[in-house]
């Protein structure tokens, strides 16, 4: 118990999740063992959740609830296998500039606006992106873009946006460009991680990727840094401790810096 507690304390991340989850997976396994392990780890980490107030209560319900144990066990078994047998761990920030009004008719709004996400060495062809939650889209409907344009924030969450990034590359390969001749090629910047830092960030991305979504403040002519507590797709990676190519979230600047840092490497 003392060894586990020390490990929990060592890998806690301020403002984020405690990286006890690989240990949790090792202890819990599946089925009844998952229940026993989660109860034990709940007792160990309860002070951490209590310190987060209502947010901690929500995270607690979502991640040790009986309904989620089977999913967690399967996810963690895959993560633990990767942590055990792999020798290379990294995250990638990937992104593309949108095509705007030059996008073909019927394309996703994200193809027009541009998008940024995170990929990991365990599944480098899968990209997770932060954007308004499905509940927010359903609640605000057609008014969502107007709200965001006014500078309002809405609930955001992580989505599997792999299809969007694949489509952006497809359009670039087909020769679709903006009026200035540039296209929607998806660029990537690889960030090496330690084994346990990888585990923490991978878990947070897939199980704790929520927050307030807001478009970048300022203007393209006078951009300002994204305020704390809100993010668009481009600045969300800071919430799990990843460095940002650029801190305003304006994609015309962000993607150029991302391309530079990654040496022009194209995802995937």
C-alpha cells in the first residue's frame, strides 16, 4: 500500500489527473478484480479528488463507476501491454489550416476552419481533437457558431477526429487549395515522452478530455494569448502538459510554427 501511495504522489499532475492509472490497470485486470482494485485505489486517491471539488466528484463518478469498469480494464490492459513492451513513447500535435470558402461544397465545417489534435505512438494513426461537445451542439444548434463568434465559451470535449484529418490530407492530395495556393496538408510535431509521462497524457486525453471551448481572442491582425481556463483545439494540449507551438490558437500562425518545429513532417 505504501509503495502504491508513493507512486501516486510522485506522478500527480497539478490541475490534472493523478497518474495512478497504469498501476490501476495492473491491479485491477478485469471483472471482479477490477472492482476490488478500483475500491482500493479510490481510498488511496480520495484526497486528490476531494481537492478538485465538484470537478473531482464528476471525474470520480465517471472513472470508478461500476458501469465503466469493464471499459477501463480493457483500455488499461492495452496501455499496459504497450508500456511493458515498447521502448519509444511520444505524443504528436497534428494540425492543418482550413480551406475556408475554397472548401468543396458539403465538407465538414472543420475542413473549412482547420483543426488540431493529438496522436500517440501507441496508435499514431488515431487523432483526438478538442471541440464543442455533442451535448453543446445539440443544445445550441444553429446558434453555436454565433455564440462562439461573440466570444462565448461552450462545453468542450475530446472526439475521435481521425476522419477529419484523413479528409484534409485527401483534399490536399487532390490538389484542392485556398486562393493563395496553400492547402490542407496535415503537419505533425513529435514530442518525446518518458514512459510514465506518456501513460498520464494518453489516459487524460482519452478519459478526462473536457473543458471550456472558446475561439481565439483578439484578431488575426492583433492576436493575443489564449486565456487560462478556456481553449480551442490548438491550445487544449497545454491542459495535459504538452508544449504548444504557439499560444494564441490562431491557426494561420499556429500551423506555420507547427510545421517549422516538426521539420515539415506530414501526418501520419
